[in-house]
C-alpha cells in the first residue's frame, strides 16, 4: 500500500536509508561530510537499523554523543535493541562515558527500590542511582491479574485518597 501510494513509513525510511548508504558510498560520504557531529537522545530505544545508520554516518569523524539509560529501555516490543547502548563503548572506542547518578525527582525509598530491581539486570552499565531527597513514604505493592485490574486498583486508590484528604 505504501509503495502504491508512493509513501514510506518509518521502517521504510530506515531500511531505504541503510540501502542507500550501502549501495551508494558517494552519497554516504556526502552525508558524512555534512554532519560533523551526531547527537542521539534516548539511545536505549534505538533499533538495529538506526544503529547501522549512526555507525555509517559517524564512520569518518567518530563524533557521536548518545544520551540514554540502559535501565530505562522499554521499547523492545517496537524493535528497540538494548545492545545498542550496552555496546556503544565498543562501537565507538574513543567515547567518554558520563554517568548521571543523582535522581532529583524521586524519594530515597523509590530510588532504593528501583536500584534493587535494576541490580538484577544481567547486562547493564553499572551505576548507583541516589537521591538526596527525603526518605518518603514506603512503597505499596499491588498484585494485579491484568492491566485492567491494575488500572482499576490504581483508580480506586486515587479515589480513596481523594475522599480521605477531602480533595475535589
């Protein structure tokens, strides 16, 4: 349908960009010369095709800044490949790694629970997240049988808090 309509979806754009770069090295070179620096945000959510495009574009100058957090990769169902960020240092050996380990938003209890879960990841970029915020409330575990059950439990909890605190 896309071809008949002479349009491309996101996957087509990625596929055809890779095809263009591998089939026409002179065009790749033009783009390598055009982009001196490459910045990628949320690199943990990139797929293999995007990774190949970055490697091709950066092959000449090797000036890539990738921002991301391997512990926040949630898009594998859309094709995101966590290995892209985990192997970034091997793919770009002259890179420098900066770890932003202070969490400014969450309470200490939330950060400690998150760290205990993240610590169980087999492949990860080791870091210790910390918070200088207050300890905060204890976390409550809610067992749910489905996403609908979970949504209902949370909605009921919000209603209960609103009634107790007299929120309108």
